[in-house]
């Protein structure tokens, strides 16, 4: 919705804002990432609900949801204020972290990208300056990226292009050679259909997973061709 420039009047956006404003947070700044009813349906193991499950998710995706509230809610509305309040808790977490899961880290990166037009209020209202948080997120990103190219085809590996999705990314000059290796990896790993096989599985619900994996092939195809297009000059 952000990518296509959806306005706050869009029904989907309104539904999201209403959900976030009216859903009780499971912890300071955190909306529940998994729900008990997840367990009633076929799902990946990491989507299974159990007591204290939020400890494994932390601010994934809550920090990004807070940014959505700030981005789409009317200025000084309850939604905007809730977004900033929630963000404050998320920032304390990232600034104190010495490492972070690749998924949660990407939520922080998407959050900062969405709030670039709110830097002045960010700096005035938050405990940490925007540039300070951005620098910390970049350092954590460099640490989490898997640099063992021989490992890239197995499992859920955090690859450079999972984070650096265009030449304009500040990390690109620092990791340029690794990014180029990742681009070549993507090109080499395409199937005869011109798409990619997924490198993970659920280990359960095999029939449903077969359908879900096909959907994921479509998602990966869209994401990776967008990235290849963004770096097309580097590939020529």
C-alpha cells in the first residue's frame, strides 16, 4: 500500500488503522504477532502460538506498524500519538541490541524508510535522533548478513539483497562486491520457468505447504525481478 501511494481514505488503510487503534497491545509498543487461532489452521512452525510467543517476535512487525500509524493517521490524532508512543519502546530495544533477527531488523529498516519525512518530529520527540537510530540499524544489518556464499541456497539465510534493494541504499558502497555476488546468485538460481524455488519448508502439512510454496515462488519472483531491475546498470 505504501509503494502504490495509498491514501488514508483507502478502505484497507482505514481497516489497518482501526485494528491498530482498537487492538490491545500485548506488551509496551507491541501488538500480538501470533494469535491462538493460528493453531487451528495449517501453518509454518514459526507461526505457532504458545505462551510467551511474543518474546521470539519482539517488535516484528510492531515497529513497522507504528510507522504505518504515523504515516497514515491524521496529524495529532489518537492513531498518530499511539504510533509515536509505540515507536519509543521499539527504539529503546534496537538501540540496546547487540544483534537482531533478520526479520525484525527489516521491520526497523522499513519503519525508518517510512518516517524519513518525519525526521524533525522524530528528533524532537524521540529519545534518540533519527540519524543515530539509522546508524545502529545499519550496523546490525551488516552483522546479520550471511557472507558465506556457499550457504545461500539452504534454509532461511539473510542475504545482502534482502536488505539492500537498490544502488541508493547507504550500505551498497560498503557491501558492493557481496551485493554483486548475490545478484549473480539470483540469476544462476532461476528455474526453467524463470522463477526461484524456495529454500525452506514447514516440515508438516505437506499438501498445504505445496500450495503455499507455489504462492511464495510468485512472491519471490516479483521481489527479485524488482531488485534485478533496480541494479540493471550493474548487471550490464
